[in-house]
């Protein structure tokens, strides 16, 4: 990724889709000091986030282990 890619402004709706969250969840994330979610740049009452800030947040973000798939046994023939 080039340095220019890190200066891209991403609009808030794209950030919501990126993380699969709602406006309310983003509002909560921004208020949690322990998460240190990036501060948006407000332009014309719309929020934009620097892609470099989001990449840094993602690098710090702990990953939850993925649970193993549950297999459902086939019913036994009676």
C-alpha cells in the first residue's frame, strides 16, 4: 500500500459497512477510551475517517477466536 492510500478519507457510512456496525455502535466505540477508535474529520456536518487511522485501529484491535463449526448428526433410521 502506498502512502497516498493512507491519506484517503472514508465516509462514515462506509466505515459502518466496513465493520458491520450501526451508527449507535460507532457512537459507543468513539466514547470508549480503551478502544481508542479514530476521531473523525467533520466536513459539512458529515464525518470522514482517515484510512491510515482505521488501519492502525484494526492492527491494535484484538481478534476473537473463531468458534469451531458445529456439526449436526444425521438422524438414525428407525
